[in-house]
């Protein structure tokens, strides 16, 4: 490449054209940003610069060979950024979300995702199914899970979001 800046100019122009197309097609404000450097560091920096509340990324990059795992850049972004990261498969079968599954357990951080789920449900007029999970060793603390479910139900009612909840004993619980 004789002039690296020429490549940057071409890519910036293509990005601006794509941003304009997205803005016109979906009626959303777009700000094209061309950046160089480490992908996840740049995403983290731009998240702070734009005071973003949510990052949306694909689950796998073009070099991913396994559909069962997140791509490495998505995984690093989740770990590097303090805002929620919504991962979306590359070929969704439909637009929007009619039903949202919200799994919770007895961990201290389990309810952190409730507000985001409610916001998403309001945006897409979705129904939230809250699945409370506990295992044999947590059976004595199941009442806490029932309290969590009632709290989530109150929040959903307050925000006029449809929801159902169910507590289930499982033997396949992820170990913390």
C-alpha cells in the first residue's frame, strides 16, 4: 500500500454509506466511526466516549469454526466493558423478541439483568418468562428465590410488562 491513508479514506467512505443506509432503512440515528487498534480496546474506549448503555455484537466472527462458543472478540468485550453486551446470532430467524427467558438463581448478582430484560420487553412488547433455578444444596434457601421472583413480578407489573415465573429444582446447575 503506497498510501495507508488512502485505505482509511476508502473504508471511512464505505462506513459512511452503510451508516446512511441503516439510518434511512431503520429510522435510527447513526454515527459512523472509523477506528484502528485492538478491537476490544477500541470498543471499550468508544463505549465510554459515547456513554453507551448497551453494546450489541454478533456471537461469532468470520473466523469462528464452532457455533457453540462466543467469538473471542465478543468474549473479550464482555469481560472488558462495564455495560451489558447483547450477543445476537448472525442469522436470526425473525425480528424482535416475543418471549424472553430470564434465568435467575440464588447468586448475589442474579438480579442485575432484570432491568435490562424489562427494558427489552417494553421495547418489543415481549413476555418475560422468569425461570428460578436451585439445586439440592440450596433447597433450604428456596424461599429467597421465591422472594426474588415476587420482586421481579412487582417490577414487571410496575412497568406493565407481561411475565410468568417458575421455580425449578435442577441437577444441572452451573457451579459458581
